[in-house]
C-alpha cells in the first residue's frame, strides 16, 4: 500500500489478500486510533482479528495505540495466536489478548513486541505467519498436491482421522489407509491408519 504523508487518510477498512507458504491470509487496514476514538465497530473488528500489526512512526504513536486499545480492554502480546476458548469471541466488557507485532519507520527501543522495519515486507509477512500459529496439511491425489492445504491450530494434535474428516465424512466412511510424506513419516511413503499424528507440511494420500 502507498503511505500518505497526510494523517488519517484511511476512513474505512481496506481489505487485501496475501499468499504465504500456500496459505491465503486476509489483511485488513483499519482507520487510525486516536485519543477520544469511540468507534465501537472498529474495536469490535480488532477484537475479532487473529493477529494485529501496529504501524507507527514514533514511540508516542505506539503508546497512544496501546492506551486506546487498553481502554477497550484489548491487550497486546508477543505470544502466538491460540485457538483455545479464551481467545475466541469475548464480550466487549471482557479483556482479550491479541498477538501483535509493530512495524515502524525507525528503530524503536523498549517495546515488548517484535519491531520490524516497515520496508522489510518479507520479515513482516514472516512474523505475521508465526503469530498465526498454524499447521498446514496437504492432500495428495494422483501423486500431486490437490488444492490449498487444510489449516489447523499448531497447538492441536491433528491425526489422519481429523484431516480426513475435514475433507468430508464420506472419505472417512470409505477410509482404508493413507500414505504419508513429511516430518511425521518414519520413512517416505509410510502407510498409516486414522490415529497417526500429522505435523506441519505433511502430505496425505488416501489409498484404496
């Protein structure tokens, strides 16, 4: 996006999409936070997001953003996103923690979050991906990857059964065995059943 020299040029959410490690990630730029800001819809949107990226020029910008977020019971943390119940939807009168990083034009010290140069797009995207805290499982058909990987929380133990159930219950009903390629396989093309634990980047091929 183009950064304007004039403040407050974003009046409504601007939606974009990026693809990283085969995962489509929706990115939404919202209007700036400011003292006295009381746009409930804006803060409701922030509360429902998975990860926050705080864009600042100065330490004062950061302190203002933190103060406004805390006024709406939103706390920033450098801990990755969790899919546990305490991190799902919370009423507006309850505190919620959000994984966050800071992007800045200058090197700002003393912030308990990862700070990335705003021109270092590669590092920004990589850090956002880490904070999302996900694992990707691929489906193989006829020796080739089919479609986008299925995404699961990194903290969740995902078995072959979980993966196949996400593909569709009819696949689960007809399941015989699966061939696994990736970190979880003891050897290339290991044949497994429904209880095999899958790791990020694993590839699963259903066998007849």
